[in-house]
């Protein structure tokens, strides 16, 4: 998985194109992620004892992973992610533009 929770990503397609935000959660099985402040939708709430006023709640909907790119902290650009092994056999995510380490796999 090239995108993980707490990564900073940039949206490359859709209504929120160009927005940089933090990933809140990733659903690898469906290939989607919830990104903070991106793809906001309204959930309409019926009146109840718990919510006597009713109304609309604005929440983030999932975004396809193919519409997101990880932002490299070193070169500050949206980049594709490569993989590399170190001498001990650990796998790391690597920036394809500058070669910076983006965290362990």
C-alpha cells in the first residue's frame, strides 16, 4: 500500500483537485481512503431524542487511492512512491523524485 494513515497527500483528480490534507483512514480492500476536509457530503438526520433538532451533518466520504499522491516532506512535491530494501531486509517507501525515505512498509 503506497498510502498510509497520517500521510500528507495531494488530490490529483475530482472536485478537490490540488488540495493537500492528512489521511484519516485507509480501506485497502476497497482501495479508498478518508482524507481530512476532502469529498465532503451531507448526511441528513431525522429528529430523535438523541438529536431533537434534526438537520444535516457534513462528513468526509472516501476517495479512491488512484486519485491521491503522497507529498514528500523533503522536496515538498506530490510524488509517486517506490520501494527499497536496506541491508537488514526491511522494506521502505521512497520518493521517486529525490530519493527521500517516506517510512517503513
